[in-house]
C-alpha cells in the first residue's frame, strides 16, 4: 500500500511539473525572438562571453552584479551559442524552477491547490510584468532564494543547504544578502530564547552553508591572486552604488509609482486584471491572521522588500523578486473568499490562464510576425545594424556602442574599457576605484575612450545618461564634428564612422 501511494504521489508531482513547464514555455515563448528587452541583459551576456574567452568577471569586463551571475550566463552561452532564442529558453527554466518552489511553498503552508494556482499566477505575472520579458538577474536569483527559504520554512534538518542556497542567491543579486542575514538573526534569536544546543548546531550548519557558497564563488579569484578585486567589486562597489543613489524613501515612492503604472497600463486589460488581483489579494492577506509558517514566509517577504528599497535604485524589474510571495499571498486570500461564498476553489485557475492568454495572444502575433519579415530567429535593431554594416566594417575595427551594446556580441568584439561594459557606468565615477583600469573622473574616462579613436560610434541623438558627465555632451559633439562623418541614421540612432 505504501509503495503504491509513493508511486501515485510521484506521478502527481511529475504531472504538475510537466504542466508548469509547458505553461512557462507558453507564457515566455513570444519573448524568445527580440534581441534586447533590457540593456542589463546585454551586459550580462558580454560578461558571460568574456568568461568563456578566459576572463573572470571583473578582470576584463566589469559590472556591478556579483560573479556568479557571470558564471551562469557563461554556462548558458556555452550550451546555446550566440542564440538569443536558446538563451531565453534556458532563462525560462529558471522561471520554471521558481514556479516549482512556489508550488512547494504554497503546498507547505496551505495545500496543493494553493501551490498550483500561485505558481501559475507567478509564471503569468513574471512574464507579462514590464521588464520581465528578458532573462535578468532577478530571474536567475529567485530560484536559489525560494528553495533556500523553503528549506528554512519546513524546518527540516537541512540548515546547511538553506544557508548555501541563500548565499548563492546573494552572489547573483547582493541585495538578497539581507535575507540570509535576516534569517540568521531569526535563528540566533530562537537559540537564545530556547537555550537548546540543537539550535546552536542548526546555526553553525546554516553559517557553514553560507560560507561554502561564498568560498566556491571566490575560489577562482583565490587561484589567480585576485581575491581583493573580487571582494571589492562584490561587496564594496554595490555599497558605494546604493549610497550615491536615491534614498530609501525616494526608492519606495518610485517603486509605488512603478507598481501603479504596471498595474494600470494603457491598452492591456489582461495585465490590469492580473495586477489588481495580485495587489488587492496581497493587501487583504496582510490584514488576516497567519499561521506560524505563514509568519515565516511574511518575514522573508519583508526582508526581500527591504533589500529592494535599500538598493538605491528603483527599476520596475527589481519587483520580480517579490512576485513568488505576492502570488502565494493573493491566492491564500482569495481561496478563503471563495470558501466563504462556497465557490469551487479550483475556479481560481481561470484568472491567470485566461488573463495571460489574452495578453499573450497579442504578443504572439506581434513578435512572430516580425520573425517572418524577413524570416530569422532573432530580430531587433542590433541584428539589423550588423546587416547594415556587413559590407563596410573590417575585422580590426573598433566599436563604441553608447546604446544597443549587445551588438558587441554579434561582432565578436568587447567594450574598449571596463567602464563601458554597461554603457551608463561611464557616468558613475565613484565605481572607477573598483575597476582595474579606469580614470578618476567620468569626463577623464570619456576622454580616454574617444582618444582611442574607435572606428565606429553608435549612439542615440541625445543619450540622456551622458548629461551626467559635466561637459561630456559638448566634448563628444566636438570630436564627432572634427574626426567623424555621419555614416547613417537608422531607427532613431546615429552611426558615425572615423575619417581616414
């Protein structure tokens, strides 16, 4: 009887996983074809490619995200090659992995139905929410966050793996270090209150797991004698970034604004339905009584929320880190409402499926139509730019992309200096001290770049971020006027060629 029960349970689990995987691919497939959704994704691809070329993150190209993200992108590029379609497909597996964690967490604190509906809601909203269409650091980090949290909430004898997974999450997005540290404080408080030596062993195992995670990421730098570069770039640079950016209050208000515009976008009723359902459900849930396990989940949610508003920036895609929790909260709330009115709880499944389907229908039509005219797997400005320059550039030409810098990847080139791995980092001179090669000020660094006389400069007519460099716009215009010719205007960009 026991063996039969195990077989039935395994069958149900496999069927659930397969259903969630199919739904994930369905929701994300229309976004596999466009070249660029967010320039952060382009930056991560350049760092991952540099790793495959033999350079650890921070050593040649430099970005603010911890090294594990570069390892992940390098691993994906190794298997997918230069295929945006396959990279987004592999990225979808991270979304699927998170959805399974949402399922297990919902099942742990409530029941299987809550787990399934919450995971479907997460897949839908994480795919349609503005900024969620590409494969970003949030998508890469939250599976580690959720499985580490799941082990903590289940309170099983696995503190080592909980600490390990949460430290790996922080090594993808450093703001999530607040979660690992916050849970450590909770565990220590539990030990001090109970004086139970078993809890002390739990604390030590949890800390050991966290340390092992950090050690594994730092090990390659230890082997080449650059652990100081890793430490400064991983921990000190983000701290400097958050101090120079917006205050906690400004970030909070800006994220509220992001939530409003994402919940009530023009012309997308499906996203309105999903957004209202999630945010109303979450607000209602927070006012209700909670079980002990639900309080643990809420505590982790608060830690993640605090880490986002403490980051110093307020981009909407940061909120994706909250979605697993928001979806569970809203399903828990509406499940209780359905029970009160004696509705079938399983009818909750209709909302994410139908709402997502209407919005995705439009996405399928728009994106697949562009892949057919002309037929190609990847479309967008960067691919059309490669076609435009195919008969004009030489293999030894240098490029300076002030926008659409994914095109470095297509041309098998790298940014000329670490400061422009992410184009906007040229304006953040407070980060230059963490790079191995950079001047003291943004203007001096900009001068060095232009004095290298790149063969091609690609920019928008008015690159807004360059206005943060005092005198930068004027200096650039003078250089272009003296030494370059406007080769072509194309889709709102200017292509400049060095005079011979």
